[in-house]
C-alpha cells in the first residue's frame, strides 16, 4: 500500500517513488488523495508526501516479516538508484 511504501522509505517521497514500490496495480494517486483527506500523510515540498513518526511506526509494526523485508529491499534499490532515476525520493 501507499502507507507501507512511505513508512518503508522513511523519508518524504513523490508519487513516482511511491509507484515504484507499490507497483502498477495500486491506484497510488487516488490513495494519496484519500490519505491526505484522512490526514494520514502530510504534503511536503516538491510534491512529496511524508508520514508522522507515530503513523510510520504503526504501519511498520503491522507488516509481517516477509512483506517488510520485500519492501525494504525494494526501497534500498530505489534509494541507491542513480539520481536521475530517484530524485523524487532523495532529501532536498
């Protein structure tokens, strides 16, 4: 989910980075609108979104070990990608 992606990244991320983690089957833009409306995510600079630390920890605590490991591996690959590919998830 979008919340799982943001929690795993642990830093503000844009829609492209979120989509890279959740995959094409998830309607991430609609999810972002809903999460913003429910105040579960926060809009940040440069079109990125972040989570409050408490929300992030609750989401991570709810993940089973396999899902958390898979998301962490995908997030590590994304963050270590060349800047041109991952500028949407790097800190400004």
